[in-house]
C-alpha cells in the first residue's frame, strides 16, 4: 500500500468520526481529499513547489 492509498484511507476514517448526516458526509469528503493530497505529495506524484516555492526575482 503506497502513501496515496494510506492517505485517502486515513482521511476517510478520520472523517467518519464526525456525527451522522449530510454534514458528516461533507466532513468525510473534505478530510478524504486532504488525505489524498498529502498521500500524493508523499508519493512524489504531486509537486507543490510551484505554489509554495520561492518567489520570482524582480
């Protein structure tokens, strides 16, 4: 199991800790997406250096 799979599963499990209902669905979805992004970054499949890299020289 790679980091992407671990991230999405852990995000979904953490989201299930919320209360029941539509709000719980939205929380689970949001935490699952966060877990997916973190997993992709750890796998090296997603590069965030463009967003958080050094600014351009003026």
